[in-house]
C-alpha cells in the first residue's frame, strides 16, 4: 500500500542540513531548484520534510561528484517531476562522456607511442628556414582540416608555444614539419582531455627536449586517476539514486514520485 510521505516523521530544514554539513538556506535553495520534492507546511507556514526529502538530498549530493552540479540538478528535477526517462537519459549522457574521455586518453597514449620516434634528435632535421619541403610537411589549412580545427586555433597555439612552424622562404606561409604535426596532434588531444594551453605548453616542451612518453607519465597517471574517480562516483550516485527511487515508488505507489505542485 502506498504511504503518504507527510504522515511519516517530520524533519526540519536543519535536520536535513546537519547530516551533510550544509546550511538550512542551502536546503531551501535545493527545494526551490526542484532537487527536493516540495516541502509540507505547518499551520504556521514552516517547512516540514520527511525521509523522502532526506533521501532526495542524499541522492543529489552523491550524484554531484560524478555528474557535476548542473547535470545532477537536472537529474533530480526530472525524477521529481515524474520524468524518469529524462533522468536516465542524462545519466547515460554522462557515462557516454566518461567513455569518450577514456577513449581520448587512450588516443593520447597511442599518439605518444606512435610519435615517439619523432622526438629524437633527428626530428629537427630539415626544419630550418631554407630547408626543402619534406614529405610530411603541411600548410596551415590542410593541417587544420586534418585535425578538425580552424586555422586561427593553430595560430593561437603557435603564440602559446605549442607549435613552432617555420616560414616558407618564398611565400612566407607557415610550414608544419612532422614534429610540428606531432605537437599539434598532441595539443589537440590534451585540449580534449581538459588541459589548458598553459598546462600543455610545458608538456610539449618536455616531449621536444627529453623525448618519449616518460615526461608525460605523471600527467597521464593523474588523468587515469581522475577518470577512475569519476567512474566510481557515478556508481555511488547511481546506488543512492536507486534508494531514493525505491522509496519514492513505495511512497506514491505508481512507479514515479509525484510531488505536490510548487506554489507560484
């Protein structure tokens, strides 16, 4: 039999807040954002919460580390509006993004392994301003197209020291040799991984001077760690959300929580 959430133990905003070290205003803000179902009211107008609201708050706070504040808010709002399918879609999108980030990391590591032979002392050969064009040389337009970037992005990367193309002595056009293409590919992958230009520049400089994968091992290890942390956080969030969904099902008896309309 479905039970009325308002007939259970009444909780005050401070009761919900204290469990998580939050302020009572934060709890009220979460309710207004749709993260919590609408609160009941005493005859004097004071908010009253139940174990269902406490479960919603636990679920939201468990979702944030893996999905981010905005997506976690959207997930809880969808659940509380009876749109579970939308909540599941948002969760799927986060998992898809995590998988894409893992593939990006794998691509970076693969690119580094593939590019390792280019980081030796011979990688700078033929890169002087008077050198003839080599078989791997590219102009800015074709390189930008190959990477799916705008030429302006490559020029910005050049100003940041990520790539160092030479100039064609006759036309003045930028010419990217194999090492420059390597650096551009590496910069592109690291940008996709969330690294800032100022973080990428020293990594590429290390690859140029020291060669090989070793200079990037610490960064790649950190990247692996962050992805694993996000993955585990998503599992924790899913478990807590399932607890909330089960309690909401028991409360409403119709498969989805259906909180009372919020006052306009």
